C-alpha cells in the first residue's frame, strides 16, 4: 500500500533557526514528490517539485532533498521567519498519467516564534 | 495567485439544497482534480479529469457529481449532502505530458463548505 507519512505533526522553533521537515513514503518507485505550504483555511501553494531522477531542488531559503532508496524526503528551511508559520505538506505521485494517485501526508504544522 | 480560481470561497448549505462549486484554471493545463480536506485528515483525491475525460473516481458518493465541460473549467455539483461532508474542497490542475516527467500541481484557494 502506498503511504506518505510526515513527522512531527507539529513543530515550534524560535525565529532564525534552521529546521528540517521530514517526509517518508512506501514504494520507492515514485514519479515525483512535491512540497506545499498551506496557510489556515487557504489553498495549497507549491514550494518545490522534485522529479524522480533528481536528488534535490532549491528555492531561496528552501531546499528539498529526495532519497528514493530510503523512501525519504526532507525540506530544509534556513533562517526561519515568523512568516514561515504554516502547515507544510508533502505529496507523492506514483505513475506518470493523470490517473496516477497523488497521495498527501498529514502535514507538519510549523510555528516560528518571534 | 496560483492561476487556479475557485468560487465561492465559502458556502453554507442545508442537507436538501443543491449547489455547485466552480473551478477555473488559466494555466493551459490538461488535467484537473477535486480534493477534499477534512479536519485532521490528509487530503483525499476525489476526481481526476484529463482532456475533459474523467479518469479517476476515488469511490466518491453519488451525492457529489463532477462536470468538466472543457479543459479550463471544472464543477462539483452537490445535492443532499450530509454534515460530515463539511470540509475544504480544493481544485488543482497540472499538465500531464505522457511518458515525460510531470509538472507541478497548482491548487486553488478552496471552497469552505458547511452542511447544516
């Protein structure tokens, strides 16, 4: 069964710290993996997309890595800011067609303390 | 602004009402999706359309009826819903190329549905 797990469910850190969010998945034959941010009551904002052939992607203070063999991805946030407070979701797609399932983790709720 | 627009943003409906959610994407994508996000549960895929054809129905009750008149518009028709159907309904779109690697999925802001 294909599953996506995010631990911890919630994380609170002081402003300025570097932090790592974790995502693990069963079945290493993924097509791609995407990290999203969701603010309360809002839709999802795409942060980074990693294709199955890639090891990492970077955008500004964000860096996402992918290790298919161990079934893990991490999202690294450098120099965290209060505006980074949100829920971060990991989504994994198995298969290239539109019918292929995208399965989401339950998310990590991040709170950055000023 | 992600290029995917959902209306209305909030909807309160009675169990005997009929309403529709609308999604429009301005990204030229060929695949559109409906997701349901309930409190404290992961996002659940409901329907997938590719080139206006439904390619996935993830065991969704018939009180939810999707419609995709063209590749830019997606509707979710609602009738005789139950209180447990209250949730955030999210629309997404992506480009499905075939055997090349896929592109990002972009989401709308969602419709917060409350069934009373």
